């Protein structure tokens, strides 16, 4: 991390968690809880990494995955957090990670696919063919983003589509492949693009970050809290705008209004109809949230899988000016 590698270009594996802490302290757990906790045993390790990053990453993981355990075992959770903070302050975090570079050459992508495919079939030998087709499609879309060569992408596409039996899924894969290396701007040719252009129109000439989130999404709320001060310092910037996007699919309207009032007051948030949101899901192939999309000042997609942990560095490198204006909430 300190050498300048982006989070996006690394594999990060947590080595010690709140669940393993409960096991190590012999805390009484139900059979179901113990099964989940024991699944994290393999994370234990001794690698060192940036304590500040680890603390933030751990907090995000706790909120999204371990909150039921935290609520039930509050005293143990508090004890774990005290220990974590002491170790972080001492520069010896009880959490550590293994970081290795991700190669996006065709050979590496093929090997990773073979391994993942083999694991999938061993775990789910009775999986219906349609579910497997969807799995292949999603994996292909993820790997396709890392390929720069159209020739390599063509090879990857021909390899992956041979695994798919459903014609509809094949057509979706074909569309995703063609869009990845099309010279045309998807924001200009699709219904989803029309919606995005409408949302960013008031911010012409600025970098715009779209944050797809939901009140029902723990990691989303974690990121919102973590980057609150950074966002607010750039609210009204002449060079940058931050837009929250959700719908009733991920944010029941009553919960949404309450959350906005308590956590996003003065920030620009759009509550779209499920109909409009579905077009954006299709446009950006959104299969999970949080998801971040960066638009350049020319109104073009710069990165449709942006790493939020690089935002402050990006803003500084671009010399983006801060602001003080306040936006209203949009419904």
C-alpha cells in the first residue's frame, strides 16, 4: 500500500477477526454460530500491513458481516475493540493482511477461472444449469474489466461462452463483451445512459462520483460514515460532485427519508423509481452494492468500478478545489 499499489490491484485477506477472537476466548456459541466462526479460522496469520487501513477495513467488515454477533456478544465485542485499538496504537494490529498483486494477463485470468470453476462444481454439484450460466456470466464480466487487449478479450469471450447453455445469457455476455470494446459511449446510446446524463447535467464540467447504495446495505452505510468528512469538505466544489443513488429496492422509502435526515443532510441524494434504477443496474452490471462509478468532466465513464479508498488521493492529485455549498435532497 505504501509503495503506491492501489487497493484495486491487490487481493486483501483478513487474517484475524472478531469471530476468531470469540473462539480463542472460548466464548459459548450456538452450533450455528460456531460453524460460522470456525469458517474464519483459516484467516489467522501474522503478516503486517498499514494499521490505519486495517482498522478502517475491519470496521467495515464488522458492520457488514458480524453485526449480529456484535449485538449478541456486546461485552466481548467491546473487549475486542479495546484490544484492537491498543494494538493499532502500538503499531502491532491484531489484524493483518496478505497482499499480492493481481495479474490480468490472459494466462493468469484463465488459471483463476479454471480454479474457480472447479471449486464451484465441487461445492454445488447439483446446481441447475441456468444458475451456473449466471455464475459464468458474472465471473466473465469481472475479468473482462481487467483486460486491455481486444484480442485477449476475444479469446476470453470465446472460452467462457462455450460454458453457457442458455441463449439469453449468451446474448447478455455478447452485449457486455461488445460494450467493453466499443468506441461508442454507452451514456449516449442507452436508456440508463439517458438517466445518468440527466443526473449529472447540473454538474457539467466536473468529475462526478455516483454512489449506488442502500439503507439495507451494511457496507454502504459503513463507507458513508467513514468518508463523511471528506465528502462534505468538497460539497459545492467547482470541480467535483458526489451523488448518492438508490431506490426502494435497496432503501424502503420511510427508512431512506430517516437516514437522509440523520446522515446525509445537505448532500445530494437521488431516490429513483425501481424502473429507472433497473436501467442503471443493467448499464453498469450492478450485482451488488456499494458500487461507485466515476464520470469525467466530459461526461464520459472514467471508471465504473471505482475504488472509494482512492478518492482522497485522486482529489489531491487532480488539484480539485473544495467547496461550501449545500445541496437539497432529490426524490
